[in-house]
């Protein structure tokens, strides 16, 4: 018997940067197979724990269905049902869960907690959203654009209109990794974190992607191949709702903004949407929208990620510790 493969985590898009071309192609294969009614038991016998500190529709459902599709078993764990809710440390939780399961999906309030869990877990950990990044969402976003553009990101430009939040952080890194130009329009007080921008620029220098920033949505949208927005008030920012809504006036993705993009441009939103706030009904439900494809692609992108992390790992490792 050969050595056990080294544990690998996906805490950031940077953890997938070199694998994205293969990952997106594989996700399309898994999607096509599922639509033909085929399920590949690539994770037969695998158990995946899912710790969710925040509510979820797409992330929880797509991961549970994805694990089941691949022949594994998903266990949903709410903090109120774990000893985490009564003071057990993240490190101890990681050590215990590693004795039971083959992988952990963690949706957390704080990125530092995801890092802590991964540091002490002996099984792969997937970041299912935290305050710094949302790598699984961006894998689905890039999959959606990969389908739209037949796998060719070169010469394409994506416009972001909204908050410099965790989704934009991962999107900057993902766009840079695949060579996709991105212009982000955010209010001056809500720009992405400098350290994330620096990391994205480093990736962009390798691929030739151009990353630019503005506080004018119209400038970002002009000539864009795709437009992307997100909620103005993310989970955890509710106390800032009034200030944020005032700061983001003029950042609504509406028909006038879409008209500045290319006639073939597509519109993305990671959902849930506050219709009439960051996006209008006419855009969300209009001919440019690929929002529902984007939502479906969470399933297929995450299946590809799970296969990448768990597909080659033997089951029942706890007896070898």
C-alpha cells in the first residue's frame, strides 16, 4: 500500500488557482453526466461533515446533493447542535471530527476560524463562505462564464458593481487566475482589502489579466462582457444597513447600466438578491441574466472540488492514527 495522499484544503481561491482550467472542464463533464441521469460514485463510502454558522439555501443544498450524487454521505452540523456552541474549541472539534469523517465543509463568520479548523483537522477542509472569501461561489461563477464563452476567458472583461466584500475578494483572485480582466466599481469607503488586491495582482501578472478599480459603475459597465452584483448588506453587516444603503445609491444594476455593456453581455448575481436594491427585476429576469445557471453551477463546481480533494484519498484512515 502506498503512502496516504497529503491533506489538501480549499480555504481561498488561491488554493485552486493552478487547478482551475481542469476543475472547470471537469465540472462541465459532471454537469453533462448528471443531465443524462448518470451519477458517478467517485466518493463512495465518504462521509463529509458540514458545519454551518450562517443560514444557507444554495451552499447547503448544493453540497448535500453533491456529496450524495458522488456516492458519499453529508452530515449537516449546526453550532447549536455541537459542543462548539458550549465552548469546545475549534481545534478540539477539528481533531474529533477528523476521526469520524473524510472531509469538512465549513461556513463561518470569521476566516480565522476556518484557518484554525483546517490547521487542526487531518482531513480536507473546504471554505463554504466566511468574512474574507467565498471560493466555492467563484468556482461556480467561472464555470458559468466558461460555458458562456466556450472556455475562453482571453480578451473578456467582467464588471463588478457593488461592495468590496468576500465575494469580490474571491472573484478578483479567480479572474486573475484564469486571465479574465475585471473592473470593480465600489464606493470609496467599501473597496476590497488591500492585501487581497495585492495577491490578485500577483496572480494577474502571471496570466496577463488586467484588474482595475473605480467608484463609477457606468465606467465599469462600459463595453463589459459580463456584469456582476451582490447584496449591499451582507450577513453580519446588518447594523450598517442604513449607512450602506445610502453609500450604494447609484450602484443598482439596472437596464441603463446593462445598456452600457456589450449587447451580448451576461448578468450574474450570487443570490439571495434584494430585488429593487442592488438589481432590478427587469435585469434579474431579463434576457441577459444567467443567474439561475450560476446558482445551479454551485452543485457542479463543488462536486469537482470534492472530487479533487477526496477522490484519491482512502477511506477509513482513522484506524491508522
